[in-house]
């Protein structure tokens, strides 16, 4: 498939081999400026050499290494990078390239958007989750005291260069984390995509550029209409009210990945949708069986359930102290700003445990 561009007011993306698109020409515009590449340990080992050997102008770039993982998406690491920027005399017109998964693009975008009131940055996502979701839309952020994405900015990258070739070294489990966000995009806005991807079992099928592009389109269409999350954009949080709380809850003991947590969150929030008669039983069962096929279920005791619910009160979507969530009123259709009661959430979490025991 040829390189394709999505150029809106808020989303400027190139999808295809990074060698064939506009990356080279873009770098040329920084020939008199400094370039910093932010990587984590894995993208340093697996992705950086390919990028630098393909674009010799990057040989002069300063490489800054971030520690891997969600536990490092924190202010302490940002401070170190800002200090390194100062030592390296990074100026406002210089360029930051974030080469990595969602942790690198979330944190790198945050670091760049704050330093000297905003440096130019581009994302080169290297995980499937990053390609279909995290690198798109301009949300940058870090966690605080174990709560997800409490500090952040909405600042668009100058461009996102999406080359699925980077996925060759991504572990299978990480491919499925990306699948969770692809399923989310299908469930909130594209029933045809849902039909296309719900039976996918293999990693090879998931990293086809055609499916990646369709999943991206759901997000870019929403961002173009509501870049600052005044309303519509909230749909992209489907699965995340419960998902983020589960991710935070297990963070200290047995961490689960963001994609896995969102997959579980989508079952719980679809279950609530079904209980409210917004979603038919058949549609709910279809969602449940699709997710169970690809993600491990978890067991929650009564005390876990109450603690997970209490974490939901930290969610950014809440208003007036009420827990707000997204619910499905059909496959491919989503309602946002829905107040959900603790009892409904509790029931959905107990239902998750029943699935673990199946
Ligand atoms: N900003 C947004 O809109 C948005 C949307 C969804 C998720 N997110 C955030 O994204 C993060 C999750 O992203 P993720 O799943 O990409 O996690 P991640 O960045 O931690 O990447 C997962 C793992 O894969 C490794 N990796 C990445 N690319 C690789 C490659 N090509 N080869 C080998 N290893 C590679 C990473 O080093 C890491 O160990 C979470 O922090 C989540 O909150 C943000």
C-alpha cells in the first residue's frame, strides 16, 4: 500500500514507509537547528538504528533515553529530560522526535509542549497502540501518584509518521494491546470495521496497513470535529472509566497493560449498556466473546471492587462528583457523559470475575 496522508486542521499524519514519505523533506527544514530523539530502552535497541541509518541527517541528533514502562511516565523523568535540554541548549525552534510507544509519545509530547512554552515535536509511533491511538490527537501527559494522565497538555505534534514496519519487533502481547484500542474505535464509530476485525486472531492480520488506516480514521474524524474534548471526543474514552481504574489498581501489585485494562473496561461498560437496555443482549455477547478470545480475564474480590470504584472518582471525565462514562447504544454508536452509579459498576466488575471463572 502506498504512503497516504491525512491532513486536517488538527491531525497531520503520514501512513506508510517512512522512507518514502515526507520525513526526509521535513528534516531538511531543521538543518540549522538541533534535533533531539527521545527513545525508551526497547525503541533504542530495536527502532533507532533503522531511523538513523535511513536518514543520515539524524546522525547529529542528540539521543535521550527514557526508562521503559508506565511506571516511568512520571514527573521525575520529565525533570531529568528538561535538565538535559537545558544542558544541550535546546531552543524553541529545535525539533524533538518521539520514537516509541504510547509512553514515549505521551511523555515526549508533554516534555516538548512545556519546555520554553513549546518546542516543535513529531511522533514516530512504534507500537500498534501508538499508531492507532496514542500518537494521534495531541493529548500528552504523565501520571501522578499512580493516577493516570493527571498532568498533561493538548498540543498537536507537527506531524505523525506511521510506519507499520516498526511493528516487526513488537512482542505479540503488545500487538494485542493495540487491538484493544482498534476494537474501541470500531465499537464507538465504525460497525463495518468491527465486522472486519472482530474475528482476527493473528498478529499478522492486525498489522495490515489497511486495517490500521481504518482504525486511525475513526479517531481522526472525531478529533477534527472536537480537538479539545468539548464533547464528541469524550467517546474515545469508552472502556477507560473502568479501564483506567483497573490499570491504576493493579499498578502496585500485578500491573496490567493499558490495552488489557481497556479491553476489560469495554466489557464492563458494554455490560452496563446492556443492563440499561441500550445495547441488545446479542450485541453484548458478541463484544464479550470477541474480547475474551484475545485477552485474559481477571478475578476481583469484593474489597478489590470497592477500591477500583473509589479510584474512578479521580477520572477526568467526572463532573459534580459523579462518575461519568461512555456507554454503547449499539455496535458502532456511543453516548458520552453518562452518569453511572456505583452499584452498576460494581455489578459489571462482579460479572468480569464470573468470566474469569468460566
Ligand atoms: N495520548 C493518547 O491519546 C493515548 C491514547 C491511548 C493510550 N495512551 C497511553 O499510551 C500508553 C500505552 O502505550 P503502549 O501500549 O504503546 O505502551 P509502551 O509505550 O509502554 O510500549 C509497550 C512496550 O513495547 C515496547 N516497544 C514499543 N515499540 C516497540 C518496537 N517497535 N519493538 C519492540 N518493542 C517496542 C516499549 O518499549 C514497551 O516496553 C499508556 O500510557 C496510555 O495511557 C495515550
